[in-house]
C-alpha cells in the first residue's frame, strides 16, 4: 500500500519584508535582512518553502538598564551605558539586526527630547551596518513627538519602526510611509484585533506588504501556549489566502523570558534550579525555539548564549 | 464561498434584449455590478433569446470577458447545446476557465458532457437527478450525486473541478425539499475525500415568494452550515453577501475582525474607502 500523500496545498504566502538598505539601495547598511516569504507551515519543507530562516536580533537600550540580572550584566555591563558600543557588541555576537529601544524618552524614564532620540539612532546607525528596529516608549503623546523625527533622521535606511496600535497608528504609519520605513502592527494576545489593526493601518494608505505583526510575546511558563496558538492560527489563515494576516511576525522573546522568576532568580534565591548563568539563557532559548515552530520571522533576544542556541535550533530545523 | 453571479441570464428581459440586439453596454454594466459585489464566476445563460443560441453564448462570453478574466459558467439545461457551446467558447477564449452548468447523472448526458469537460479543461456541475427526474427524497439525490462524482473521476476530471448541485425547489411548492437538499450535502460530503464542491441555484428557493430576499439569505446560511461551497446568486444583493460572509466567519472559515465585511472585500481587491494620509 503506498504511503498517502499528506502534503497541503496552500494558496497564500507570507509577505517577504526586507529590512535595511545598502548604499546601492539608498542606505548605508552593509547587508539587508528579509523576513517571511514562507509558502507553507514553518520548517515543513515538503509542505512549502521557508526561504528565509527566522532572523535573530539583539536588544540595545538607549540608556543603561535597571535591574537586569547577572548573566546579562556580564554580557553587556561594560558597554550598556553607550548604545553605539552596545550595538557593536551585539554585532560581534552575531546578531542579524539591532533592536533599539528608546526607553529614555519615556516621561518616567528620563523624558528625553526627540533630539536626543535622533542622536542615539544616528550613533547606532554609524556604529554598526546592520538593519535597525526602533521602538518608541509606548506613551502615545511622546511617541508621536519622537518617532516622526527618528523616521526622518533614518530616511533611506529602511528601518522597522514600532509600534502602531489600534488606538495609535496614524502618526507612526504616516511617518513610516513618508520616510520609507517598515512598520510594526501591535495587537496584544488577540488575533482578531491583530487583523483589525492591519485593516486600520491599511486604511491610511500604508501598504499591507510592509507591515510586520507583533502579537506580543509570552515566556515559557507564562502563557507561551496562547501566543503559540495565535501564531498558528494567523499562519494558517495567511496560508489559506487571508492577505490581512500574511505579514511576517516579530516576537520579543528576550524581554519576556528574563522577566520570569525562573530566568532571573539568582543562585542564592533558587539554589535547586541550577546556576543562573545556564538557566537564564536556557529559559530564553527554550521559549524562542518553541515559538519559531508556530511561525515567527524575527526574534528579539538578549543573552549571547540564547542567540547561539536558537541559531543552532533554526539551522537544524531548516536542514531537517 | 464561491459566488456565481446569476444576473446574466436571458430569463431577465433586459439581458435577453441586449443579447438579441448585441448591446454590450447593458451586459457589461450588469457584469461590473456583479463583480463589484464580489462575484467569482460569471454564470451565463442566454435563456429563451431568439436566434442562434450558440452564437449568442459566444457573443455573451466575449462581451463579459472584456470586463473580467474570472471563470465563466455556461448555463443551459440542454446537453446538446452545451456540447456545441463549450468548445466554441473555449476556442474563442482559450485562457478563460469554463464551468459547464450543468449535467444530470443520467448516463447518456454524462457520456456527452464529461468528455467535453475533459477536452476543454472545464469544471462541471452535476445535478443530483437522472432520467427519472428530480428526486423527492435524500436517498436518490445521494445516489445520483455519488454516481456523478465517480463517473466524472473515472473520466479524469479532478475533484476540484467537480461541483454537485442537489437541486433547490421553491419553498411554496415543495416545502420538504429544502431539508433534503441540506441532508444530501451532508451525506455527499463523505462520499469522497476530499469532497467535491457543492453548489445551489439559490433563488429557486424563493421563486414567486413575497419575502424572496429574506428567504434566499436564510437558506444560504443554512446550506453553508451543511458544507455548501458555491452558490448561484445575485452578487449585488449586499445583505445576502453580508449574511454569507458572517456565516463563514461563524463557521471559522474567515478570521474575525471588527471590520470583517470590509476585510472580506479588501481580500478580493474590491473598493473600500481609503482615508487621507497626514504627516
């Protein structure tokens, strides 16, 4: 009896979205990174293509972080008060792109002006030639003042800007469109809202094919399954032809994983859990390695060993 | 659901006159309205128009093809006419996917039309009736439907190109038949894996009924629940299409969003108002 053919025929495809621009394309990046392009379920190569393996970015903050646990301090403590130096470190460690968070513009975190944010972005762009993801501080009034200036300063670099939400998308979408950047569409833990945000952004004239979906993220042990199911449902809808869900997905794994007590409790507080130097990065890597199988295209990570481990997992899955 | 537009039918006086007078504007305007409503396949029926029916079909198909490249469904109850029409339209429009609408499960009809479907790479709609007429029950519908599916597959027609029409009758004339249609769809859906497509001529259900549009959209939703995959409808009936989209959302075939009707239209490249961009 012949083995039945279980391959699926999909009509849809995840949009390929390229970040960064080389000098030939009007930017100054040394390379670009393309997300998406899948024509089937993640890593089922007989089912469809995964032309671009998930990209791995490393976090860079625009000011020294507060309360980051030991393993992260060991990795970045000597550079984290200088975003340019931190970005160079991330590049050395093998990041595909830099994930820059403009935390210091937050009214409670320094309330720095748009000019300071522009300076930081320019410094990071000069320090490394990787594509850049730039996040505001999630306070709409402040982001509306800062992000258009950042977008203008980075014109030509084809950055990924975040994040447009259901309540606050017009300014960011307009800025991204005016200065040629890609855009993150954020809808926390809700696939129906995610589709709605994409409709709203599309209504402003911003192209659906330049969007990246951010469904938020949950760590291993803290609702990761829910995000996984959102990834799955979104991917199945997209592959079945829903163009409003055909955007690649970004996940903020490092931030979420290192919030969990399993990752951040030091050796004294959790003597039975194994050394934090191993446990923390392992928690981050395990979260990432699980989520990429639900359908994620860009993972933002923190610890160098997590990056290494996830890279190995991605390579192994892609070759299988 | 695949929307077959029913409006380009010679049973309508304006269409009949336009066919006889070769008035393209009337036909194309009607076609545009159906397309704007979301029609996926244009069903063409020259009806009782006077003159050469084959030439009428070819003209009608060419005229509609000028405004869309969607598949064309060639609709006639006369097998001998379809045997002439389908190859002629295929010759005139070689790049257009055709649907033969329709063929009964009577052997002498299938012997005529299934080879035409194969040679013209056309899809075909099989009626769940044979030489004995429209069945008054579920069992005979299932028997005829199964016969049609198996015979079409034997001829080499891919399952994706096989439609089954369980024959809708007017509720004011045959009130039990609507339930039979629904049950026949359920039973025929498990005859073959993957199943064929199921299609109905929706407005038959409300022929000469006062509340025809309400009956149409209610029955459409009921049939969708049973597994209907296509229907011949007035695509310009917004309430009907909205009910259909809502049913597909509720059945999990479309992903919900607050603007799910608009989302459905966007997917199909149908116009939806864009707001001005401010920087």
